[in-house]
C-alpha cells in the first residue's frame, strides 16, 4: 500500500507548520514506496535543497530506514561506501529523510526535509509523519 495524496498533503502541512515555527526556509518532499514524488513544497528555500529533500525521502523509503540511519550503515562500509552512496541515482544519507508507516507498521512512503541543520530537518520531517495517523 502506498501513501495517498491526501495523507501526503496532511504530512506536508504539518511539516510546513513546524518549519514556520522554527523560522526555517526548507524544501519538503513526500514520496511513495517506489520513491516517486507525491507532494512537494518549497518554503523560500535555496534552490539546492530541493534535490536534497527528494533524495533524503527516496533514501529512507528505498532502504526502509531513516536517511541518517542509512548514513551510519554506509559510513561503516569503508571502501564500499562510495558505491553505496552512488547507487539508485545517488543517496543522501544525512538526517531529514523519515520513513512513513501506516497503523499496521507497513512502510507507505517517506518524507524528506532540507534547509535547516540535519537535526532541524529530521524534527520537521518527523512532525509530518506523526500528523498522519
């Protein structure tokens, strides 16, 4: 099962409110289980973080773990880390990509936030996840 458009907008709006509260201009991306963009918002962020938000969300959903956890896995891969980072059209393994699960615990998508510090991005994305269910 994939995240619906309605659910993705609900997550996006909650993350937008959190970003506004923190005063951070971010880009936010919600993807389905195939890593395809379902909804997106750019809150006056710099152009470069658009791709970051999308890649953080894709990284999380492709591996079933938040993007920063995938970063920890790759950092322990030594020489193989380079190949892992460049797989799947490039991964972004810093905080801000958060897996979205339904009530049954199945992954239905992911949300990515970029524009703040890694900790702020994760907090903003997590706010969207908690708003859905």
